[in-house]
C-alpha cells in the first residue's frame, strides 16, 4: 500500500458539525433545496436529526474505507494482469 495513510480517531473530523438540519426545515412554498453532506445530495437530509447524522457520518467513513480497500485490490489485480500479459508477449515473440 504505497502512499496510503491509515485514518485514526485522532485524524477524524469532529463527530458531526452542528448544521441547520437539526431544526425544522424552513419551507418556502413547496421547494426545499438539496443539501450535500457525507457525499449525499438529497432533500431528505433536511429531516435528519442529530442521531441520524452521527450514524450517517460513521457509515460514510466505513464506506470510504471499503471503497479504498476495493481500489487497492483492483490495482493489485491490474498489476498481475499486466505482468502476465508481458510474459505472454515475450513467449509469443520467442517462439
């Protein structure tokens, strides 16, 4: 794992920042603006309470770690594929 850093509790941002989402959303007519938090951009986030936001923060970090692990596995797979392709090409040219 070249160039990767392990995220520890000391490096994580504060739990969940206090945002305007804990209070009842201000409705101007029937339109609510989509808010973006934790990589999500959705109207329903206006209705998330503090407990929901804390859980979303935890899930967001877990998802990012799993995505990174998958990326590392796929990169290793690509390296093996390239190595085997070069062997195949050398075998073709030598015969």
